[in-house]
């Protein structure tokens, strides 16, 4: 999910829709239905794993864009493909109807991999990595396998191996959100290594923040330090402190990094029977709601 203004509309909607359909959500801070629709759209975006991109436009702040799309009420969602609006809906639809709308226009989801014949054989970290490496070798375009492979390598502290595995898709960070999330994690690790931060760095960050609650640079540096240590919820809490004070700080850097952490925290959904919704990680779901609450406030 990304906040779109007139300044970045061409890049984030028109250009981006050439490779990935973009669902543009026109909303307003005073709109009650918008507050219920927004979290549903973000949930569906996460579930569709890169099949479409969600762009949010504050219709009060960006009236020129609203006029260009002929928006008469909010919430209104417009699906843009190859730079052109192809369909839309108005009002807060339930999750099932949102998916029905999207499925009419989006390419089908990749088929799930068949269940492993011997799942017990893949329980060790090295066995998991071997399986993921085989999946990537068999299909280099399998973004899910590539994401999990790089994520596991970073989780095991094998940053150099992770960068080698990530290199073939690094150019896709602008279009594949989860790859962008991995890049932000790697940048956080490099940031800590370059500055030689150790455990006592927390005291330095906290001292700066105590002097000035709006020292967002110090808060963000602390969040990256926490990311490098894989202290995910602590990092989210620090980023949330920035967002509660300035949602647009540094071109939305805190929000983008917050979403990246959620992507990294989220585990692959278990397989369920047709028609059933896989359970969502309670911690991730809670932090998604907190982000939506702050962004829509």
C-alpha cells in the first residue's frame, strides 16, 4: 500500500500499472465507510501477494486527481491497468466482493506447489534452504520461493549468501513489494555494520529521543538497529511513534519500512480446504490494524 499524491501519481499509478494492476482507493479522513474498507483492502493486497498494488489517495487533499477520475463520493476504488482505468466500485464492499471484483481482472494466482511427500525431512534450517534453493533453480520466476529463500538466509545471519540469492531480482524492488521489504532489511543490517553499532547504541538513540520526541532520524535509526537484530515488534513500535507524529515524514519512509517489517514477520499461509480462509498471525494482524488506524486518522 502506498499513499499517492499528484507529485508521485505518474510513477506510482500510471507507470506501475504497466507491470502490475493498481487499485486506487479514493478516501477521506471524515469518511466512516473508508475506515472499514481501508484495512480490508490492505488485507486483500497482502493475501494476493503482489498480484496487484494498492494506492490510496486522500480525496480532500488531492482534489485534482479526484476530478480527473470523476470521483463523486468516497470510498471509490478504481482499477488501473496499463495506465488506463478498467473498472471500479463505490462503497465499502465486504472482503468476498472485493476479491470477486479483483479476480475478474487480475491474472490467476500461481498454482500452489504440491505437498511434500516427506515433510519431516525438511524441518532443519539447512533442509528448508535446500528445498527453497531447488525451487528457485527450477523456476527463477517463483517470487514466493525467492522471497522465502532470501528471508531464511538473512534470518540465519548469512547476509552475503542472501545478497547473492537476491541479486537476480534486485531490479524488481520497485515493482514487487516483498522484494522491496527484503532490501530494507538488508539496508538496515548494512547500516548497523557500517556504523559499528553494538548493544550500547540503544542508550545513544534513547538519549536523543528523550531530548526531542520528534527526533525522527534518531527514532528511525533505532528502528533499523532493531530490525538488524530481528526485534520486529520493537522496531514496529518505534516506527509507529514516528507515524503517530508525522505520517508523511521523509516521503513516507516510516510507513514503508513498517510495511516491510510486516512482510518479513508474516509466515507462509497454511493450506486449507477450498472456501476456507487461512488463519492470520495474530501479532501481524494487530500491527496491521494499528497502522490502518494511524494512517486513516
